[in-house]
C-alpha cells in the first residue's frame, strides 16, 4: 500500500502538469517568431485520425475483455493509451507553433460550444482516470481496475469521439 500511495501522488502530479501545460500552450504567450516557424497545418487532421483510431481501439478493448481475452485486451488498451499519448504530443506541438484555438465559423454555435466545453472538461478528467485505470490493471488490482474502468471507458470514448467531431466542425 505504501507503493500505491507513491503512484497515486505521481498520477495526480502528472495529471495537473499536463492540464496546466495544455492550458498554457493554448492560452499563454508565445516567444517572438515561434508562430508559423514550423508548418503544422497537417496536424489537426492527424490528431483527428489518432482520436478516431483511439476510439476503435477502446471499443475493441472492451469487446476483448467482455469475451475474456485478457492478454489481447491488455495489448489493445496499452496501444490505445499509446495513441492517446501520441495525440497529446502532437496536440502540444500544434499549439506551440500555432497561436490560439481556431475560431468556429459554422451555423451551430450552441451545439459546437456544448461539445467543445464538455470535451475540454472531460479531457482534463480523463488524464488521471486513464492513468489510474492503467495503473490498477498493470499492478493486477483487478477489482479496482474494473471499478474505475467502468467510469473511464465511457468518458475516454466521449473525449475521443468528440475530438473527431470538433475537427469536423472546424475544418
């Protein structure tokens, strides 16, 4: 249990650092001349594609576990964690070289902003949830893993699906 307390603290620290870093990259100041110094125009499509792939992996992981294919489930869920991590790195790079979020120009502002706001809030929440779920599975705390995975999966699916939707509404 002592080791558990250490990893719980690490998960919270990582979650806060990632959330603050993303907020700063979107809203904070940029060094002079950084914006546009690297062509990152392909990254929104790449990010939406990664979100779509993550969605498919999450659904596949769920299918595998309900069919008691535990080893395949582990591989798929670690892969989905990897694709989400790749998304995060790509997202950070995009926002470092691009100033601020792209404004919505469509005709469905209420729907767009509802999706965007819920996506942002749940994206921040999914960081510690995914890390705790991964940790509980990795350390074979299966009862705790199942309990938190029931919360993590629908939120993670929502975040990955709405990430694709936001891309489609903006581009």
